[in-house]
C-alpha cells in the first residue's frame, strides 16, 4: 500500500455551519469529538473541501451528518476566525427533504431562543446567538 506523503495542511479554507430553523426552533447537534468539544452543541457543518463552494460544502456535510437535503445559504452572524487559520461561517439553510438524524453526532435537539441561551454551545458558535434569536420564538 502506498504511504501517504506528508504535505502541508490546508489552513486557508472555510468551515461552514448550518442554521436550520423550523417553526421558530433551531437545530443543534451534540459533538462527539475531539474530547475537549465532546458533549457541547453546535450548528452542524464542517470543513469545505478543495474546489467546493460554501453551498456545496453545506449540502455535502448535511447529507453526511444528518441525512437531509438542504438549499439556500444566506449568511447569518459574523465570521469566526479559527486558530488553525480557517474561517467559520454560518448560513441559514432550508430543509428540502428528509428528517434530520444524528449520523455523526451524539444527539440532535430543536431549541427555541431561551433554550439557545441555556445550552452548552461550542465557544465558536456563541457569538451568533443574538442573530439567531431574531429568527426564533420563546425569548
Ligand atoms: N466548528 C465550530 N462550530 C461549528 C462547526 C465546526 O466551532 N458549528 C469547528 C470545530 C472544528 C472545525 O470547526 O475545529 C471543523 O469542524 P468539524 O470537525 O466538524 O469539521 P469536519 O466535519 O469537516 O471534520 P472531520 O470530518 O475532519 O472530523
């Protein structure tokens, strides 16, 4: 089997995160890794691959992680610079088909505005709370 060559990591890409809001509730997903983030809740998403647009990455990540098809992609909240040089961006997306299932997370939860303020969100996503709440009920 060929040995994979060491190569410099790509630290310039985007990490996309999806705000899926239905009936005034936001879908959150509970991380299983790495250990320092396990148990915390996030907007589902992940790293865009080389050549992918943010839309492509959102569609692929949500298919892989939740088993759903989504569309849309208006930005919500501010950019979050990550320590590795990537930038984390949230996008509002609509569910096109399927019901979200935790294929890559411990659990899923739909939260209203009050619950969003109380849940243990990953630190990077906390700055988005005020913008997200504008679209949520119950706060
Ligand atoms: N991240 C975050 N908030 C989110 C989504 C991601 O802070 N709502 C952070 C966690 C990681 C980085 O972005 O530091 C990349 O996210 P993932 O580990 O979820 O990305 P992938 O799913 O692409 O990673 P892998 O498949 O390598 O596990």
